[in-house]
C-alpha cells in the first residue's frame, strides 16, 4: 500500500509540476507577454492542458485511488494520507466525469462567448451576447448532469468552486444578509456627505504607488523571496508554486485606493498560498480550501484590517513618505474615513464592502433563475436593472454598466459569484474568533505588527491547505458554520459610527 | 501522403507548443523568478522535458517520417515538405539514438558538475572540478558513440551545435585565423595608447542605460509588439515563439558598453528569430540554422554595425539624450574609437572582436585533446595558461580567471565553442556580400536607416529558417563556403587604421 501511495504521489507530482508550468504561462499572459505573442501562448496552454488532463485521468491513477482509498482513510480522517486521497478523489472524479468531447465543446463555446461578450460590452449591445449566454446556460446544465446527476444542477456547479456548498444554504443566507444590510445602506444614503474620500483624490505618481504597495504587502508578511508584485490591467494572484506566488496590482493616477486596496486584496490571497505547508507542495492538498475561504483571506486583509482605524494610523506615515506633501493636512481619522466612503453604485468591482454583497445577491438570483428556466435570457437585462433599483436604488444607463459588466458568464462560470459573498461573511467570523484568541488586535495593527495576526490565520486556516472541505475547515478552525450575523454586525457597527446614524 | 503529413504536423505542433512553454519557463527563471522558486521550477521544467521527449520520440512519429520522407523529398529539395522532413528527421534521429537512461545519467552529471564548477570557480580550485570534467569527457564520448559511431567523436558532438561542421574543416580554419590575427594583435600592443575608451567610463544611471538600449534595438528593427527587453545577470535571447522573442541585457554603472553591446548582440539573435517566417511557426524549420549562423547575426549587429564609424555618428545624439552633459565633449570619432579599444585580456566574455577568437582557438585545442585522450584533465590548467601566454601574452593569476572561467564544459557542452568563431567569420562574409548588393551601407547606418540592412539579412538568411544546413544556406545566400579571409581583412583594415600601424 505504501508503495502504491508512493506511485500515486509520483504520478500526481508530475501533473502538479505541469500545472505549475501552466500557472507561470497564465501569469505571464496577463503581465509581460508582448501583444502579438497571444496566439502562440494559446497553443502552448492548450497543449499543456491536454497533456495534463491525459496524465491526470490516466486509468492507472483511478485504479490506484480505488486500491488505497480505504487504507488511507483508516489512518484517520486528519492524516496526510486520508486527506490526500479525499482531495485527489474529489478532483479525479470531477475530471473523469466530463467526456473529452464535452470539454472541447465547452472550451470552444467559452472562447466564442468571451469574444462576443467583449464586443457586446464595448457596444453595450446585449443582443449580441444573448445567444452565447443561452449556450452557456445549456452547457452548464449538461455539465451539471455529467458531474452529479443526482443533485440539483446549481449545486453540482457550486461544488466546483465551493465544495460542499448548496443552494439551500445560500437561499437561507442571502435574505438574512439583505435584510441586515438594508438599514445600513439607508443610513449611509441619508448621511452621504459625512464621509469624504477627498484625501485619495489627486495626482499620484504611479511608480510611487507601486513602491507604497510593495512596502504595504511586505509589512503584512508577503515574502519577496517567494513571490513578486507586478502591474496588470486586472489585479490577480497567480504563480507557479508555494515558493513562487505572484500578485499584481494596478494604478490610477487620480485615485490612490485602486492600487493600495487591490494590492492588499491580492496579498491576502497570496498569504494563504504562501502559508500552504512545504510538505503539501505538488500534492492535491496544496493551496486553499475553496474560493470562498480564499476570498475570506483577501477580504480580511483588504477590508477588516486594511480599512480599519488602526491601519490608517499605521499607514499614514507611509502615505506621507511616498507622496511628500500630499498627506500633510490629512489626519489619521481623515484617512480612515476616506478608506470607508460608501456609496451605492453600478459596478461590482468598484463597490465598497457595504454594498458589494447586493451585487452578488442579484447575480445569484439571476443565474439560478436562468438555470431553472424561469428567466429567459432575453429578459435578463430588464430583471437586472429592476433588481439594481430595488437593492441599491441605482439604474444602469445601458447594458454595459448593467448585465454585461462581468466576464464570468462568458467564461462559462455559473455558480462562481456566491463565493465572493461567502468570503465576506467568513472574514467577519474569523475576525471575531481572532479577537477572542488574541485580544485587542487594534493595538497590533496600529503598530504595524501583523505577524501575530498572520500567524493566527496560518495556524487556523493556512496550515490545513486543502485537507478539508471549506465548512469542515471553518468548523475546525473556529467552531462555527458560515454565518451572516457577524458580518452584518461588523458592517452595522462600523458604518453607523462613521456616518453617524442609529440602527 | 498529404494526410500523413498533416498528422505528422499535428504531432509536431504539440511538441513545439510544449517547447514554447519550456522557453517561457527558462526565460522567467533567469529574469523574474523569485529566488526560492528555483526548486519547483526545476521540477516543472523536468516534467515538461519528460513529456516533450516522450511525445517527440513516439514510435508513430518515426513511422510517419519513414513513410513520407521520400514523398516529401520528391517535391523538390527547396520545398517546404522536403525541408520539413529533413529537419525533423535530423532532430528525431538524434533524440531517439540516446537511451533514456543515458539522458538521465547525463542530466544528473551535468547538475552535479555545474554545482561543482560554481564552487570551484568561486574558490579558484580546479581540483574540485577535475573529476566532473573527467566525467563530462567520458559521457560526451559515449554520447558521440550513440549519436554517430561511424564519425570521429568530436564531429558527432559538433553536429549537435553546427550541423555539417567537422573537425577537419576547423583544423584548417583556426591556424589561418591565428596567423591572420597575430600581426594585428602585435600592432595594437605596440600602439596601445592610441585608442581610449574613456568616454565610456563614468557614472551612468542604470535606468537611462536601459532606455538607451530599448531605443537602440528598436531602431535596429526589434519589434516590441513581438518581444521584450529585460535585465538579467547574463544576457541571453529566449522567448516562446517567433512572436514572443525576449532579449536581456545587463548594466554596469561605471562601464556603459556592457549594456549597449550586450543589447545589440542579443538583438542580432532576436532579429534572426523574429525573421523566421510565420508559416514555419511550430514546425521543425522554425528558427535559425545552427549556432554559428545565429552568432553571425548577433556579431554582425554588435560589431560590424554597432562598432562602425557611421554607427557612432548616428548614435552620439542618443548617448547625449540619455546622459545629458556626459557626452558633450565627445566627438563621433571619440565614440567610434572608444567602442573599438582592443586589449589582450584573460576573460573570453569581455574580449574584443580582435582577440575573441584566440580564446576560442585555445578552448577548441583543449577540448579536442581531452576527447582524444592526449591531454589529461589534471594538466588542463597548465596547458590553458601556456596557450594564453602564447596567443595573447597574458597569464591567468589563478584558475578562476583561467580554465574555470566558462560554464560550458560543466553543462556537458563539448563542441560548442567553435560556433562562436564561425559566427565571427560569417559576419564578415555577410558584410562583404551585403555591400556588393546594397552599395555603401555606411551612409544608411549614419542615418539610422537599418531597414535595408535587416531586409537583406532577412531575404538571404532569416527567411529560410532551418530549411538548410548552415553551410548549404551560406552557399545559397552568398555563394561562399565559410572563409577566414574576409574576417581577417576586416579586422586588419579596421584596427591598423585605428591604431596607426602597417600590416
């Protein structure tokens, strides 16, 4: 059995090593690749993907999994062997259930849909994207059927991004969340002039923004010996191993938070990957447990820490250092308030932490209705706009700033959006549990002492890699299921104080 | 047959696409990879190499080659099909002749030898490297035996780097070259104070050096839509496709030519790759025909063009623009002379165009003697030093600046060095033929009009990719075999005028 496990590990390590190559190619595609290199890069990635799929789904892998699964589980649920086999079997089952022809058809359809979406958004013409969205819905229903015919289609898809999550759980979470946020949004709207973001508006040298971003993530614990930070149009976290984790940020000359908070957000993702144990490298338990938990880390550092009062106190001297003169008349409190200006707006990626989840709720409703056949694709823009009005009181002037704004559906991803909200909820739960363990973290943050905070996250979350399903891991870490209340309380307390209203 | 050719192409395209991925991984390893990412990168490259080798040497590929080779040749020697099959068969035969166990043994020995060399050089302790060099000699003899048992071992190895080249040809070239250069080196030594490199010494902002390097290569024809220039410790040309060619340069704060001429050199390599026809992409005829021809391109732009009088005239305003004030008192003639300061020295990579080939002649002699068993490894340092004294009149103070200076032998490369000299010789031949076709190229260079020059190289050399063996291509391009005379005449005329002596 030991020998079979060793053989399985050898096989998977090869797959993971090829995946690591793919990781680098993807990073480069979005950072340094010269424009005309795109076509060849597409071919290289496709060839790599094909080899990877063939190696991963080799019948011998399936045989080995079947032969040693029980032996591994007998070592105890928490053992490396048991966790390794659980994670591998989950991935393997998903990968072999999709017929190669279907994968190819899906991939081609995504390429076409992405191009159509790109043009449709530029022209703000939903009708040009509609047939592709219809196809995406049909293909996702087929995908769900392949993956888990016994499940509701949406649950089968959700499981790709957040293993173990179900529509039943989300159907309970979202209404509670909306109900909790509604009075906060109302309070902010009634007091909108009380918080100013003026300190962040001006003319900020872009090289200085990047130097500030490097200094911030380094202070948080990002290890430049094991990673890099670069620029890209859309910030992301990528890389090719736990010792090569790469984040990107962007710069807007006249709006400093774009760089700073993209950087803190991606750093949160990176710290999770950097915290994955050395001995998990190139195994199925390397990395993070689900997109929701990953997002909890990015949101934790971006919002819970990065938009806190003590963070503003610590960071103000850094702002002054990198932008001489620009922050002379700005107090710690001014900086704190500027980082927490909230306003209902049209675009998800620009939304603040109060309104963000309403953008997600809307997408969740639309994509479940589409899958159920209860919403026709052609009626999606109208429902989108109506929901925007209902939830946020704003109405898109056109489909480009409405139903066409996000890339996800055009890339075949239905069931992905809720993980953003799960991340937000979990970030607040972790914050509560952390304070119970560490006491007053504000004092640490104000001094820029982030190591105990990162250490706590490492011990509770990062060290487990992908050993457990997300909810199982959360239970293990802090003894809770995913809950709405801590997030709503965090938002309510913070913004009622900031904007001066009672809840 | 058409169908079989299509199948062969499909198979090779996959191999080439995976090779393209490897190209990017290698580039990143030497430019942007964080230090601790090295181990995982090694695994990714090894996994990729294994897949690539397995795919390339699949028996089906061999069968298809055998089945359609004659059909392809019947299309005519110059046809795409015939050239494709010739190039592919050459590569395939080499790849299948080496047993997998031998490849693995060789690769492990190289890793060990490289590490030993690195430490031995740092400690200037040849004895620590000697056993590895012995092993490299033995393994290269075995390699030669696998590849071409009917050939002299050195010829079999040479063929890896410069297909068609033989020791017999080199044994004729080198003495003529040495004889031709000897009086030039003597003349320079007797007049060494007549040419000053002072304009290039000083304090040069490194970012400005890189901006100048970008502007220079852009003017030569390097297309930043299809490539990049970055910094690395050792300049190189890499990339992942004809539309993604990446060069690097280096900067020394107090010695400007290090950046400028590394950049021009690598740009020469890059222009060759960029000139490989679009329809050759991901086929065996993509790229350049042998290392010697490749080096002829880099040397042509670096030396023949880049160290010419009209180039100095054109470039002086650029030097003044990027280093305000620093070149005010420098004339075009001063700049030209500074770029051609020549002096016998110990280190190959720092040698000028006059003395460079003597460094190669020495290495050629040593490595052939080692293969023949006529020189014992332990006696190599002594012979090295004696030859340095004989050829260049200088003596290394220790082995680090003597026999241990180059990486090649530690990476298992015996038979590689002569390609540097072949490149130098060919660059002068091409220059002669170009002037016969284009007339006075000096006037073009002085105006920075490099397009007709690049166009000529493209039409004569680049457009043929790897369709022909190097000497066949040279014959086709300019109707000549490789010759010593044009290079010796070029060097003699240039340096006797510069240093003011008669030949």
